């Protein structure tokens, strides 16, 4: 039976999302995009906008599971805090919809997709397009990253026998 996976690359300015379907070893691109909350609005309004749009993505594509990239620490503590708040929303929405939510570090994702934990964005994007042959040519980098997160989860859930803990 196929499993539909939502990959999420959290950010307050740009949250990438990507949906794939995996059945045994077969991978299929479903959709991808970026949520861009209005930067002129207050922080709370931007978080609410992120919540609403992510809720709509889940409603539109009905994923079975979700995977989120873990936060890395910025040099700027204020930026790190804001990213953490956006990441909290990104973790919350699928959990409230009853989805299993897995988390992966950037190095885990790169190693799983490219084979090297310190691969650059171009290498990751190239492998996403190789693995998911029908990805549109001009998707934003945040959406490509989200697809990589979904792929990583697809491979990891297979390794773990499909058992992913919340």
C-alpha cells in the first residue's frame, strides 16, 4: 500500500513543503511549494498565516506521515528564536491532524539523499530530480529541500520497518 509523505523545511520567511508517494521502492512526486508569510505583518500574524496555509496543504494532499528538518543554530540568536517559533508551528499542524512526525538533521538528509552529509544544495536538488523524475524544472529551493526531507523519511521508514515514532 502506498504511503504519502509530507516533507517540511521550516522557516518564518519561507517554509518549503513537498509531497511524495512511496510504494515499496517506487517513488512518485505529488506536489511541492513554498509558504511565504507576509513579512509586513506582525510575528504572531505570520505564524498564524503559516499555520493556516500548512493546514490547507495537508487538507489538499492528505499525507499519511510528515517529516521536518531539525533546526540549526544561527549566529544571530533572534533569528534562531524566530526560526524555532516557525518550526514549532510546522511540527504542530501535522501532529494536530494525527500524522506521525519524524525529524531529521540536515546532515542526515544530505547523507541519505546524496551519500555525503556535507553535500551542497545543488547536489541535493540534482538527486531529488533524479529520484523523482517528474519534479517541475523551476521549483523553489525550499520546495526542493522539502522533497529531500520527504525522500529521507521514505528511505528511513523503510530501514526502520515503517515504524516511526511521534
